[in-house]
């Protein structure tokens, strides 16, 4: 996976949560699955090929931790939606300062830093 694809994949996953909050049953997300950071394309890459390529490089360990935190926050939002607390979930999704959005931004920033270092 290249870094641009990783960033696109992350944005796509985040959009699934937004669509779920808007009522899309096609984008229904189970909290217990969302919490697992090794199920999405980035997580699969980070725990396998990416680990072989990036382990020991600056930002890799931090990316692993932030990516895992992002998934825990995503699971919390999915749980809110599953429990019918749609307004609260939407608030978290829209709040730029929420832990979810902070973790999401940090994932993209770290992917970008790793991309820049790999050039």
C-alpha cells in the first residue's frame, strides 16, 4: 500500500461512519469490529507489510498507537449510533476537537510524515 492509498482508505473508513450516522444501513458498523485496528486496509498493512517496511522508523510506533486510538473512538461512535444516540454521535463526528477527529487528523499527519521520509 502506498501512502496516498492509505490516506484515501482512512478517509473512506471515516466517511462510512458519517454515512452510518446519516442512516445508511449499507454503512452499518459494528462497534466490536470497529475497535479492531487490524481489520481495515491501513491496519492490515501496518501490522504486516508496513511493519516489515517501517518498523524502527520514526513515527511508525506512534502511528500504530494513534491508529489504534482512532479505532477505539470509531467504535465508541458506532456504539452511540447502535444505541440510538444519533445526535451525540453526529456531534462527535462534527467536532474538530473531539478525540475521534484529533486521532483521525493525527493518523493522516503521521502517514504524510512517513511518506515524506520515504522519498
